[in-house]
């Protein structure tokens, strides 16, 4: 029996496996695998969801006008330059579909977010990987791999699973030297957690350089991962093809209403980011006391090095603590650990202190 075949590039894609997976024998009790906000969304978001229930039979706004206006107000940007999507992953795929195809190349940082490769292969383009030195990217390493076939550069800003970022000075150097035919995509999903003077999420770069796009998410600091809501900010000339190919209702009315409520409660975001900072600092000290090396961090997760990674991973899982192994990112000796509540991090450290595989 024969079946219709998909595009050949599709068969080279390994299905994305998220942190929601609970392997056999594990107890799913404390999940520190998906970089979620452990405190959830703002109470205002929960009220907005409750109030929207009686409208579930109605189609949402296809243009998400009210949400785009709320994004514009919160981030001081023109709503006409904003496109909303079904999570930032949707945005990354839409950009690849609009700006790359067979014979083209897309630049991807080594150990970068897995969706970059998937979005590249789906459109038949070729992924070109930019090596890191000591887990860091350099402007020269990026530019050395740009060719006439390069259409997109996905810049994790900061990265996931490696929480490195290019400083403002490095970004300016990069954009001044980057050929104008390359679309530079700032994936700023973790921007809310960045509290350093040498970082900017991307809006000012979009306004200065017509080949720059910034992608953002409501899944992390905003605590709305289940509602699947993201957005991009780019020049109208860049936005126009995106509107032409995106599904007409790619963000639900429920997620739009929740997004508006979330944007209006920035105090909640500051509260959650502050707690994350406290718990992250405590966890770093605790891991040091156990002799466990972690990579420099900037977001709401750490990468922890273990000699016996799989053994530690399974030990924690059987104790009810789910973390993320990084073998799929060519980092088999690391586990990515989300920063949860103070109580969750204390339990994790106490469990690790008894682990026979350290």
C-alpha cells in the first residue's frame, strides 16, 4: 500500500518534545521543566477569563485590534507594526514561511531553541549553525556565516536553553554590519526577566533598522503558557506578508482578553520577576554548596552540569521533581531547571543533597 508523501524536508524533522512529558516511572508533582511562571497569571487575567466565558460561541477579532492597541500602549509602539500569534512559536514559523524557502539558508545559534530548526526545515530551507565559544555568541562568528542565500537569522535574546545575550554594543555592531537582505529576528521571550543596563529587548532596533523583527511571548513571565499568545513588532513592510499568510483567527478571543488584562497589570509582572530573582540567587548559592556547576544565568532557569545526567534526571523524576534533559540540544551533560517557588527550590536542593549519583 502506498501513501502520499510530504515534502522531503519534513521527514528530516524530529518532532518537538516539550517539558510537559512525564516519562514512565516518574511522579508528576513539581514540574521545573518548561520555564513556566510558577505563580501563574495576574488575578486580573483570571477575572478576564471568567468574564469571557459567555462569548465562547463567537469568533474572535481576526485582527486582534484591542490587544494590539494594548501592546502598543504597554510597550510604546505603533499597533500597526504589531502582529499577534498563537504563541511566539507561531510567529517564528510565520516568518520562515514568509521570508524563506527552498535553496535559502537560515542562521541558528548553536544549542538554540528547537523551533528554529523546525521552522527552517518546514519551508525547505537549510539551517546554518553559528558556533558558540564558552557558550557565547560573537558578532564575527555570526557575520562569517552570512551569504547571499541567508534570509533569516534567529537570535535568541536571551537564549534558551543557554541564557546568553548580546549586549547593546554588540547588537549595534551586528546590525550595522549585517547585510540588509537578512531578516534579523530577536526572540525576546524572556525579556521581562532581564534587569541589566546593557540589554534591550529589540523595539529600538526595529525602529532603527528595517530588517529587524522582535518576537515576544505571554508564556513566560506573564504566566499564560496554556493560552498560547505571542506577538511580533516590525516595520509595516515586513508585517504585510505576515498578515497575508497567517490564519485569520490565529489568536483566540479568550487569549486576547487575557492578554489585555495581563498588560494592564504590570505590578504583577514586577512581583513575579522579583520573586524569581530572589529564588534564583538562593538556588545558585545552594547549588554551589553542593558542588554542582551551573552556567551563568539571566532568565528564570539555569543549566546544571552533572557527570551522571540521566541517573540524576531519573532520580529526581521518581521523587516527583520533573526537570529537562538537554540531550536534544546536544548538551547531554546538562539538565535545565526552571526556577520555581521558594518551597519548590528548597525541595529540589534537599532531594539533590541525598542523590547517590552526584
